[in-house]
């Protein structure tokens, strides 16, 4: 059986909080986790399809992204926000934040912004 090719992500790319990175690195359920390249290819194909259908999204939409995100690019979130068909949409870009906004240093601001957005729609 041929060896499957995999892609391993660097957990330090997801949060600036050393305690979060250490917890993820020591979690036995995800220690050494790697994604098969076939999975990554499927994600790319799904992303391409989603991009073609952004305009069909009509629900209220809150898009959040950190400028220091090394896993995905903020430009993708900007494109999503601009292209979505919703008339009730907001984009928040967090300067210096990494990918996992709810587990990054300064997560309290992100949580407050999410709660404020949700509470304004009750």
C-alpha cells in the first residue's frame, strides 16, 4: 500500500497565546495531526465552488479575520464579505491577530464584538 502524502499545520500559526499553543500541542487527540493531501485538494475544490455561490448567501453575516493569520488570507474574508448577497453583513479585521480568533491573545475583544453583533439582531 503506498504511503499517503500529508500536510502538517504548525499550531503556533493559530494563536499568539503560548498557553493555547502548548495545550493544543500536548492534546493526545490531535498531537501530530496531519491532513491527507487529498483532503486538502477537496477543501480547495469546495472553496472554489463556494466562491462561485457567495451571492446566494442572504442570511445576516458577520465575517471576522486576523491580519497575522498564516492559515488563511484576510483577502479571502474581504472577498466573501463583498460578494455575499446578504444586505445585513459586517466585516471585522483584527490587526495582529492569528487564525483562531477565539483562542488568540485579545480574544475578549473578539467575543465582545460577536456578542454586540448578535445582541443588535435580537
